[in-house]
C-alpha cells in the first residue's frame, strides 16, 4: 500500500493507545454518570483520569476539560454556543480568518444568519495572519476572535500567542482551534492565553470520534457558552450525551504519550522533512513551497510541483503514497484550495499543489523508497 503521508487528515492510532482502549472496552462497561453502583464508579474514575491527562498536557485545571466528539463539535460549541450571550450583551461582532477549518467557517456563517457580523481576515503570502489586521477589526461590540493555531493545509503557525496577549485586557473572548498543534507545539500552547480551545484525539495518535473543548475559567466561571444540543447534563451541561469511556481513555493515553515524547517526536519529524526536501532537490523537478517555511511545523509540507496536476499525481501514486491536496473535509470537492487562494497563490500553482504530512514513526528508509517513487512518477506527468 505504500507510505501514508496524510497525518493532518488523521494519524494512525498508537499501539499503546489501542491497547488501553481494548482493556477498557473489555473490562469497563458502566456509564460514567451512573452513581448507584460500582460499575459507574469504575467508569467515572477512568473518565476523570483521562480528563486529568488532557489537562496536564496543557497545564490547566482538569475541570476546564469538556469531552466532545472532536474538534468540529468543539468549534461549533465555542462559536454557536455564544449566541445567547452575544445578544444579551449586545456584542454581535466576530473576527476570524478566511483560512480556518470549515467547522469554524460554517459556524461563523451560521452566526451571520442569526444577525451577527463576521469579519474574515485573509493571510499574507507567507500564510500567516497579520496581528495588526486582527486589531484593526476590533470594535466595542466584538464578542469573539477565533483563530487556528496551525493551518491544516499549509502547516503554517499563526501568531495566536501574540494575539492572546493583546486581547488579555479586553472584554473579548479568544478561541483557538488547536487541532493540528495539540500534543505537538506543547510549550507554546502552555504559554498562550485563551478562553477556549478545540482539539481532536485522532490527530495525535488517539482514536477517531473523541476530542475536547477547553474552557478556561475566570473568577471560577466558564466562558458564557451554552450547549448547542440537548439531552442531558453531562460535561457540566455543555455537551450532553454519554461520555464514551474507552474513547476518553484513548485520548488521555495519547496525551500522556505526547507529554513524554513531543520533543523527540518533533526532532524525528524535522529529520523526515529535511530528507523530503533533499529528495525534492535531487529530483530535477521544479517546485515551490506554499507558505513561509520559517513558520511551518515540522510534520507538514504544502508544495507545488510545477507542471504536475495534483489530481493526476494523487491518482497515479495511490499505490506508493497516501497524499492529499487539502483538508479531508473537502476531498469530495474539486474546487481549488480556499486556503491557498486566500494566500494569493496563483491559480495554476494551486492546481498543482499537494499536502504531505507525516508522523515520527515513519522511517527515513520508507520515505526514500515510496516518496522517491512518487517523484519518479511526477517527472513523467510534467506537461
């Protein structure tokens, strides 16, 4: 099947995470909210331990961790859950960017339909949002600023730490979509000020179907979000529904492993990236990197191979490499990447661009064989 290079869509589950989940599935079958028997107590202890593991990775309090089905749901709660408060406080202005994940973009558009005004800020050619562009949009009635930490298509790190500092003394909520940085840019997230943060387990070796919304307390109170679904009072009444015990345990284990290994993982990913660049230079192909690599994470590369259609390349190399040309959420669409377009990348360059993303467990030997073969095929597709 070749080498899998689409970790930004979903990373393979870590064997140690899977073992922990199997143990829970086999031995713990109570509902964590059942309070009348030992089985519920046992499940609740596992869920709370997982909550502590998530909190430890971010250096926050465990009661600030709300389990969800993943970052998409977390984004929806963080944005759409502010509707009632925004109306009552007469703060109906939202600032976000044009390169956010669709979970943020579509949630913001849904708020527009409810009478809120939204400013979508474009990045510059580096792929970064300019801090001043955000500040220029701030108004007296600004309710929320929502900005992703790392772009899922380009891997470009956004200046969320600086923006968080600036917004600290203003009566504006700050939400970070940390889906691609959680468990990777650990130190930066610990040092960043925010009110809300979204993440998914399956981007860092955890299971699909679980994630968290982090709600930082101020004066012992959560940010003024409300549930966007109804059904129960689980997760402090913010996310109703039975907490999936084994999935939560898997997320917790993934966080525990990330906390112990993130420094080594980053070094390994950087080594892989350096080798990929070497192979590109040796290939004889003309290529361009999309986004300023100075600001790019170590496990992602978005590049245009000049004269080679991304669709043709992906089809021709399916047996050797699992690559993509953007977010998995848009994989059924043949429209050009809205992220690269917003950066001002020329249309022909967008059409020839692919996203490559990887993890620390990939060996250099695998890269040399499978990625090298992909480059050979690409040479035959140049027109």
